[in-house]
């Protein structure tokens, strides 16, 4: 057995256990950034710089793993990299630039934790897809798993980008204050941006059919579902006219 496969398996299992273990804590206490920022997590870093430093390791490492992987690369590997970069060029570079100037700074500990997550996540996905796993044949791009998964990926990506844009515009219109979002999928859930990311990475897991993709989808839900519940509670406390039928993250369910 490839020695790195043993190391990979140990890291994967430990990362899966950690994903499950953080859920109870995050249900009790939201991660301390954005509207839930609180003291005790180190110096504050400006929101734009913090998001850039936190997210940039992921696309950079994924490109590195691709370049260091098998040669020549399969068409499927190139597509998987393109999916990854589609998300992270937005999240690491465009999203920070578009943040309102009034965005709250991020505690250094949150920035460091997020950067560590992205380093581990890029390893689990990049090394598996481009080096450790058997290369996917071109026919994989016509498989039901890839077709459905890629559809979910791009649907989720568009959903969360559009929700982000609506929230930014609403905040600018309200002079930097957080206001009640309405319309589109906000009619059904408080956090369609989080729903979009969960759908997106679930689609990636299906399209790649990989252990790294599966674990990324698990971590996305473990992180964002509790945060959506806290956002939902915050909206209900702040806005007495909040729609009673609106759910936190999954329409009509949760």
C-alpha cells in the first residue's frame, strides 16, 4: 500500500471525526465573525484582508497539487480543478473585494482556523484527485454521477453568489445596517447563501465521487447549518414581523 495512502486515511478519519465533533459546539455558540463577532479570539483583521488570507490557500494549493500530480492529466482532472477554481476565485478574491466597507473585522483566531481548514481540505481533495486515485476516464464526464453532481454544483454556486449579492445591496441601501432580506429564496429560508454552498459541495462530492469531496460536503453542512440556525434566531429577535413560515436553511424543513 502506498505509504501516503495510509497517512491520507488517518487524516481523513480524524477530519471526519472533528467535523462531527464541532457540531454541538457550533449549535451552542456561533463562530465569532460577522454579526456574531465577540471578544476573546485575538486581534481583529479587516474583513477584506481576512477573507483573502483565509481562502486564498485553497485555490493556490489545488493548482500546486494539480501541477505536481500525474502527467498527462486526464480531462476529468482538469474539469475537477476548474470546478474548484470557479468557487474559490470568487470566494478568495472577488468576494472580499465586494464586501461593504462597513463589514466587521474578523478575529485572528477565526482567520487562522479557516486557513488551516482550507489547507487540509485542499490536501484531501487535491492529492486524491490528481495523484492518489486512479485517473478518471473521459467517459466519467458522461456518467450519471458527474452529470447530476455538476448540475448541483453550478446550481448551488449560482444560488449562493446571487444571495450574497442581494445581501450586499440590501446592506448598502440601509446605510451599513443589517436589514431584513426579502424576495427570491429569502421567502423560504433565512440563509439561501448557505443552502447554496451545501448544495454546491454536495454536487462536487457526487461529480468527483471522492472521499475528499464527501468530507468537504460533510464539513460544509457541519459548519453552515448551525450558523444558519443562529442567523435565523437573530432575524427573529431583531425583526418582530419576520415571516413565521420561513425556515433557516432548508425550505419547509429546517
